[in-house]
C-alpha cells in the first residue's frame, strides 16, 4: 500500500507543481519512483527472507510471519509499478 501511495503522491505533485497532464505526470513519476520502489521491495525481502530459515518452535512461527510479509511486499511493489499509474 505504501508503494502505491508514493506513486500517487508523486503524480499529484508533478501535476500541481509542473502543470503536467495526468498522462505526462504518470510517465515522469514512474521514471522517478521505479528505482526506489524496487529498492524498497528488495530491502524488505532481504530482511524477512532469512527469518524464514530460523529453527525451533519460535522459528516456525517466524517462518509463517516472514513469508506472509515478503509475499505482501512483493504484491504491493508489483501493484504500485503496474496498476497504480493508471489511477
């Protein structure tokens, strides 16, 4: 969700500050935020994926949590880069 908010806020900023049309603002915003959104997804994945390999009883609980977080972060990044610019 946060990734989509970043994209939408950047498009709105470009429309108000630079007077761009929604289409032009979307293209320019995606040029600006594609790298940071991908970086956010990779960093959060790099933090939570190793947690999925912890051993023991608590490791099993952390494993479910880590996998859930990683999958949701990846879905959020994909949605932010593909569907959100169309809004």
